[in-house]
C-alpha cells in the first residue's frame, strides 16, 4: 500500500535571493520518472520536507507552461523556513504533491484579469500571471498591482519588464512609504487600488498577500464594483498536512488543503469566514 505521507526526493538545483528574507528554490526530482510525470495547476502547492526539521506547505510559484522543475519562493519566518534558507544547491529535500484545487482557469478565460498582490503573496499569482501571458489569446486585459513595504521587499524584479511589455498588460508597483530614488507609486495596496479604479466590467480580481492586506482590499474591490463571485483569493496560511487529515485547516465542512487553497469571496462569505 502506498504511503501517502512519503515524499519524493528532490535536489535543489538553483537558489535565487529575491529579497533580504525571501529566496526562490528551484528543484528537480531525483527519480526521472517522477520528474517527467509531475504536473500542476497555477495555485496548487506542495509539501516541502527539510529532513530533521519538519515539513511545511508552499505554493508552486512557476507556471506549468514553463517546465524547468518546481519553483517555490519562501519567506524566512520560523524554524522550517530558517532551515530551508540555510540549504544550498545540491542539497536534498522531500517533495510531495501537488495538492489543492488551483485557480479556476476556465472561469477566467475571456475575462479582464486584475491581480492584486502584497509581498510574498505574488508567489502563487506569478504562476497564474505567466500562465495567462503564455496563453495570451485566452484572456482579455491583464492588470497587476503589486505592493511591498519597501522596494527591497519586491519579489521577481527581473520579470517586471517582460510583464510590462506583454500585450494589453499593465503593471503598477507601490511601496508603503516614500523612498529615495523610488519613482513609482507610494501607498498601501488598498489605497492604490481605490485610486486606480480598474474596470470591473467583465473582470475577475485575484488577490493574494498578507491577511491584513486582503482584509482591507476586499471592501475596496466591492466598492469599485466587483461582485463577491468575481473576487478570488487563497488561504495558504491555514494549511499543514495537505491531505485533509490533521484538521488544522477545517472551515465549516471544507478543508483548505483539499477544497482550496483557492476560494471565491462568495464562498468565504457563505462559510462565514472572516478574513
């Protein structure tokens, strides 16, 4: 009988320092058959094992349209993430997954897409953004609003130029406070969003970031004219085992790891879940 908790061995083949406390790890499975068969949807996650320390769930930050291994961007926050940040290329970790429902791509087709991200929240959105840009004819306009506390905290800086150059795509970067040599927008994401007033006509908003950012972004989107069914977010911070066994991520009759981590705002309201 297959052990559902047993991870596959994977090698860290590249590490990129995104910010002072965020690294992107690129991994490849040591078993070529597993590497060849692995596939995922934007929004799904994997369980990442650091042997001797434990495991934790992290979203897959690269698009399935760009098959170059698995990429996970990790913010140093606690015991497991600290241990992960101390690893180097060539080190071995465990990976199991992918898990979760992913973003509803079919429902996004032929829609204007508004991506709203804060800090490391751009990680799951990056997968979907690049998926949409690689399948550009399936989607209407793309607007990306990405914020961080400072310019040093912005992730994926080397991809901004490609996003800005993509057809019918706009990128807005913002930081919380004015900085020297920073010429882009200044202000917290909800305030910037209210200023921009992106179109809600035939549109879907996909939001991911710190819980406090999401909490104050939702009323702004409703004020602009987005209906709850047209607002999508993720609840990754609630997960643990990834299999619906530990019960840590239970919300009503649902499990975030199995039935999420992607939910519409309408679903969360039905579940009476407060962001």
